[in-house]
C-alpha cells in the first residue's frame, strides 16, 4: 500500500479514536444519572459508528475512482508501449544486420589483403 494511503489510514484511525475518547470523557464527566449516561454513550457510539461507516464508504468510492483512472491510463498507454517495443525490435534487427554486414566486409577485406 502507498505511503499516502497509510498516512491517511493512520490519520483517520487517530481521528476516530480521538472522537470516541472525547465523547466518552464528556459523557462520563457530565453530572447525569447512570441511565442517562448509558443512553448518551449508546447514542454517541452509534453516531461514531455511522461516521466511521461514512468515512469507509467515501474511501471505497475514492479507491474505485482511482482504480478506474488506472485502468483507463493502462488501456491508453498499452498500444503506444507495444508500438514502441515493435519499433525497437525492428531497429535492433536492422542494427544486427548492419553489424553482420560490416563484419563480413571487414573480414573479406582482411582476408583479401592476406592473399
């Protein structure tokens, strides 16, 4: 996974934990009866869960968008890459033939000079 993704994940985890701790501390130190405190804890925990689910859904949506863009870029780049490879192979073959021709010419000149 990318460093940026890990950083975002760490930040979101920290934010959620911080929100949970803050909500719990606020509820626990408020001067209310046990029943009201439990009701508030349940309510706040449900809100926090909903926020967490919303964040996860947003992240999934963003990841899907990124995946679509990557596929699109790959599809656009693939033909150009294949064409470049074919051209390089042709150039390589031409170069090989030129080297072989040059070697034959040098060889024939060398042996011609020895006779």
